[in-house]
C-alpha cells in the first residue's frame, strides 16, 4: 500500500485518506487497518499499534484521535481481502509509512459545522460552532476567508470570538458560487481552517435598507438636510437609486452614489414643523421594502435662499428678468420677487412682481447695467443673485398708454402724457397727437401737459398719441373718445406782438386763442388802441396782422385784442404799450463797440444805425485812430462823413486793410470814431467808437503730421513721427504732442513711450520729428492702436485736419492665451438636451492659429455638480440634463499653448420633460435555437429625466405577430421562448423616470439557430428541509433551445462521498423530495435539464447549479 495522506488536522487528531492498493491479491478488498508508531524524546520508536480497524469497510478515510501535540508519528495502511482476513496480523504486510508531526497544542482547533443562512442575491450569512479545543488560551477572533469558487480564498472578514459565531458578508454578485473557510485565533496563533463550504448567492434580490440615516443641521426654516450611507446588501446587483418619502409621499428619486448621499429637501418645507422621512434603496432588479426612517424638525423661519435669475429679451430701453425662487423659501411663503437696477454705482430703479417675471424699462440704449435680484418673505430679503446686462441699440418707443384728460371745454382739451415704459433707450423728443386719426398740433403747457384746440362744442373726438425719440415714431396709443363741452366764450388772446412802427403807424400781430369756445367757424377779433392823449377807439372784425395808421409821432399807445364767437365776447388780451417814432434825425451809433476782422478780408465793413427817427436827413463824420495797428502798414487811414437820407436807418462804413505775410502775435487793432457834424445832424449814441482787431490769417502756417497714419511692428525699437508746417512759415512756435489711448487698445508706458511731448519750431522752420519707443511684449494682439494729436502752446500756427493721426502697433508673432468667446447663446432641443453656440474670440492668441479648442464648463448650482465638455467647433450639443433645471455655462478657448479666460456665466433653464431619444447600435450578441442575447447603447437623450427602463418588443418577421415584450434594466436582454430557424424583428424603446416612452430603435432582424441544447437553468430552490428530507424545486431554463424541456436531472453528494455527485432523480417533474437523509448534514446539489436535442447527458457534462444545503 502507498502511504496515506493527511486531509485535515486539528490539535489531537488527524484525518487520513488513502487509495486502493495496486495489487489486491486477485480478490476484492474488504477493508483496511491503520497502524501507528510514536517517536519518544530519546529518539526511539514505540511498538506498532492498530489505531483504526476497518477490516469490514471499504471507506478510504479515517479520523485518528487521542494524539499527542507536537509529536512525530508514523502511520501505515494495511489492505485486507477475504483471504488475508483469516491470517494472523504478523503475516499481513503493512503499507508504506507516513511520517507526520502533530500541531502545537496551543492554537485552537477548527470551527465546526460551518453553514450558510439568509442567502440573498448580494449577501450570505455564515454560522458555525465553536472549535472543540481553544488551544489552552482564550479565543480572540474568528477569521473568515472566501472567494469565487474557482479562486483561492482571501480574507473577507472577522468577528470577535467572545461575542459571535456568525458573520454576514455583503457586496456579493447574484447567482454566483463562493467558497468559504473559517479559522479560530487565540494569542498563540491561528488554528486550522474549517472544511471548504461552497455557497451560491440567489438571483438578484432587493437591497437592504440604507444605513446611518440622519439629519444635517442647516440654518433655514425652508430646508432640511438629510444624509445616509449605502446599504450593507446591494442584492447582488448594481445599486441604482434611492426613493425618498416624506410623510408617506414621494419627494425625490436620487441616483445612488458609491459613498454617502447628501440631499437637501426644499420642496414646500414649512418652518417649525415635524416631518417623517423614509428612504428605500433600489437596484437594477427591485426596490427594497426595508426602509430607513427618520423623524426631523425644520428650523425657525428665515429669509429665502438665493433665487435663480437670468435675462430674457433685451431691447434698447428694456429687458426682462426671469426670477425663479429657490425651493428654500425660508419656511414661510415668498411674497414677491424684487430687482434693484444699477448704472455704475447709482440706483436707477426698483421693481417688484408677485410672479417670476419682471420687466425692467426706462433704460438707455447701449448702456451697461447690473441687477440685484432677490426674493422676499416676511423675514426679509434673500441674498441677491447678480446679473449684468448691456442694452441693445436704440429702438422705437413702445406703444403709448391712453393720454389722461385733465380739462375739457367747448373748444379745448388739456392732456397729460408720460413716456412709455420702454422709450427705446433714446430720449423722448416730442409727442404727436392725433384727432380722429389726423395729426394735430399740440400746445405745450408744461412737462407732459399739452393743449389741443380748435374743437367744436358738444362733439365727440377720438384722441390718440405717440412718442417720438431720436430713432423715430413709436406706436400710437389706443384712442380715447372725448365729447367737448357746450359752447362758451373764447379764451383771452396771448402773444400780441409788435411787427413794425413809424412816427404815424403801428403794426401788430397775435395768436389764436387757446380755446375758441367750441365755435371756431365764427371766431372773429376786435382791437382797441388808446393813449394818454385820447380815450382810444375799438376796431371790430379785424385779422392778424393789423395795421393801425394815422397816429401821432412820439406818443405811447396801448393796444389790446380780444376774440369773439357767436356765444359772446372773450376777454381783452394783456395790454401792449408801443411808442411811435419821434420826428427827429435820431440817434446814430455803431451796432457794437468791438469786432474782429481777418486781414485776408481786405476791408473792415462796419454797420452804423439810426434809431428813434429817420424821417428827416441825418449826417455824422468818422475817422480812424491807431492802436497797435498802424495806418499805412496794417490798414488804410480813413476820414469822411456818412449821410442818412429820410427813411434810411442804416449805413456801412468801410476801412481797407493791408494783408502782410508775417505772423502777427498778438493780433493788432485800431479804432474808428463817429462824431456829430452839427446840432441838426443827429445825436451820437452810446457806441461812438468801435475797436477793430485784425486777425492774422495764418502766416505762421498749418501743422500736420507727415503721414496720414503709421504702422510699426512691436519688435521695432522706435517709431519716428514727423510734424510738417505747410502753406506759410513765419514765426516761432511751441507745439505739444498729446497721446490718445483708446479703450482696449495700446496704453502709454505699457505698449509705447513718447520720448518728447513738446517740440519747438523756429521762424521759417518747416518740420520737426519726435521719437516713440515701442515696447515689445509676449502677448499676442492682432493690433494695438493709439492716437497722436497736436496742440499749439505758443505761436500762431493752426492745426490741420483730420486729427488725430492713428498709430498701429502690429504683433510680431507672439503666442499667448486667446480672448474670451462671445455671443454665447443656448437653445434647448428637448427636456434634457441643449444646443450651445458662441463666436470665437477676436483674439486667437497668435497670428496663425490652426484651430481653437473650446472648453465648456456647465454647472448645476442647485445640485452643486459640474461638467466639462470639449468642442473643436463653435457649438456643442450637451445631453443628460434635467428638465426644469437651471444651469450656468462659461466657455474658454485654447490654442496650441494656452487656455484663455472663461466667459461670464450665462444662466439658462431647461423646459418640460420630453420623451427619450431612440437606443443606438442594437446588435445580436448570441443565438440559440430558442433564445437570443441582444445589446444596444443607451440613448444620448433621456428627455430631461433619469433612466427608467427599456422595453424590447419582439415580433415574428413573417406575420408581424407579437411574440412578447421584455423589460430590461440595463443595455442587454435575453429574449426567449423562440422557435428554431425562425426570423424575428426586435425594436428597443427607452422609458425615462417620467414614464415617457421614446422612439423605437432601428429594427433589429435576427434568425434563431437550429434547435439546440437548453441554456443554464435559472435556479434551484430549497422549499423545505426536515431532519431527514430536503424538498427541492428546479426552475427550467429560460432558453429551452427552441424545443420543450423533456427531463430534469438532480445530483447530490453523500456523507460518505462529500465531493462526488450522484444522480438521485431523473424525471418530467421539476420537484423532488430527497429523503432518508442523516440529520444536521451538509449536501451539495446540482441539476440540469434536457430537451429533444440532448436527451441523455452525463452529470458532469454540464455543471449547472450548485448549492450547499443543510437539513436540521
């Protein structure tokens, strides 16, 4: 016999196993014995003794007990047949000896009766009995090792040996076989492991309840913070989501995370209230019925949280704001949204609205504003959400509101009007009134108050008005119908004015009365004139203008006018006092006492007038006198007389000027004096002398730059700019050169430096130059410009046009970060997809950029999550967004080296949930005679909701008959119940969490194979266990191979052969009772099925299902 082997060792005992002898003597083996020898401390061996006598048993394993610890033994096995049973022991030859040293007795023995309980799809609970020996030390730990059935066990957990002999292992995969062993540990070490236990998890089951469900404090009465951890048991399937309930109603569905989940409930939370929360976990198969529960209290009432706000339509003088209050209302109702509008640092308006839409108007075009948007409850205002907006170019004013009637008579209406709410961003210049759809002149009375006149009494009129700004006319208001009063007296005349007068005549004119009394067809006028010398007279039925002849000279007359209609006479106008001219030569005078004449004019023409006379002849003399200008050099000396004939009231006196070619600095002047000739010639008035200044006509020349514009590379060290004097060159001059920095362009002392700001021109010098240092940087700019402008500090030259001259600094090939993308716009395509477009930055960061790459940063501020999207073109489609949610986007451009700054955040909001898009790339992964494995990729758009499930509709290709509808929680499914060699068409649809069903995928055509062997059965179920029987149910395969299942085969191990499967049942029935079993014993079972294709199969030809079962 070959020497035995040790299959299991515990302190004080060994389990030995051996094989059949090569030579059995020609007779069957009837049994075996084992002899043992022990090595003493002195090195000698004890005599052999039989420690196992199994002459009548062919079992090839034995437990040897009562061994000494840490001792060397020799074991040999002797085989017996019918012949050797009758021989004495000394005639039987023992087998080869196995030398083995027993364990140190200080470590514990192995745990006993390791078994599985409470098996789910994702967890297994192991239970065991304490070892027989603790190894003379106190047990400390039980160590549990496990692995997939085909791998070596690895540490999976430990429990305190003083408190427990069980452990629950989580995080397992459904329908998967695992091996487990358990060992005990004391202070001396780790004992032997228990026998290998194989356990298979069940099909996927619901997960267990979430752990550590608790409240997170938050200082708001309208928000409750909640936190929980993942369940211990995922149910053998991927954890997908949580269902949160408040007071029994679903609040939210949350995507499951790998760690703790934090959620803030702000949905109609009231302050100082108690709420009962429960949370359920769900995997791809089912939702748990085990809930984690928590009773919480909301906080004291507080101000609302920050609202979400974004700009709506922008006009020239208005824009809209969409204010979405935060779900956190502070625990009390929100009363209204308010917006405070600023221009620079000044407040320009406050706006309130009970709903979420505000219209901001009365603004100026192309002007930057910023807005603080807040929500208000009874506790106060929220923190502001800040918006920046630039109004567009000016537009026409909005439609006017109906003008407000202030007063009405028989012939006049007075209205008050104000600018429309949106005046187009341009100042209102006037208002235009329409009477019965015809334009009518209005009389301005005061700001916003106008009179309309010329109406008939007791007559209905339709009045409308429109506003006019610098762009044009806005829309007319709706008409208001007004009936004038009954006929009345006309109002008083205003504006009686003098037209002309002489010594014997006065001519006056006036305006119509503002109110005709409603009888403008019969409107007439009377005039009266009187003086201190007489009582006056009345002239009836006159018209304007009116000539009153036959008056006396040098007399003061009082003139009044009144209007009258058929109802009666109106009031006299205010008195106008006019004196007729006297009979005298009059008063002779210059019109002014000084004047300036260019020396290029050739002469000074001076006006002399006569007043208070004119009907007789008048004469005066004149002569010139030197000032700084000298006669004969700067002007021609002049002496003479001026004569005024009767009726002539003005004359022109001419003094010739001398034009030289020398710059006069300062200008020179001389005097002209008029004097009375005699007492009868007229009186000289207050302006008897006039000073005439001769202005130089440009003898110092005109200054211009040598070029109309300049261009220079920024790598050039200097730029030379030339100033040229043209036309004339007389006189010295000091000229300042001023720089002009344009917004966003070149900056002095950063991009360039002007080396001299003042140049000097000598007499007859025609040009000068100034040097500008150009500063080279490493930042790319297509061009940087600045302006140069000349200014005369001293001297007489003039500045030519145009001004200023533009200097352009061109980039020399730098590479730097690109600018900011502009014109960012969003357009929601569905409930979960948005199309974002923008324009590339004007500055790409380099002269020749092959292509820019854009980074789109998308933020969900309410959920505090963000996403980065990369695009090489100026638009991108962003998917997997949530309906109704508000998002912020910023975009940055990147060239080959640098990334630029992000654009200002743009807020947009998604709309209603929509149906998902269709699944893509449907394909057949595998086929049999009765089933097919299908797969696909998820739709790119879930319609703004989370994933729900997939619906797979299968129809027969030839008849279109529906075969079945399959539901899948992932992107694959097994369709079964098919016929062999038959064609089918499958269409996949996605269903989101809102229950919206998307479009079907492109139809997938598949043809099953010929009838095939069945697929793997779905599971073996222990329905009942007693002390001596196991009740087993065997589920058929989903894939029957295209032909019916004909037979079930069940295999079990036995107590004698725990590793050998023997067939215990074969039949048509899927249930079986294994009876006559020893109690408290573990068994392994496996089963298979067959159809007409495979009717008989060896038990090990298809390892289908194994489960370790114990009956108690």
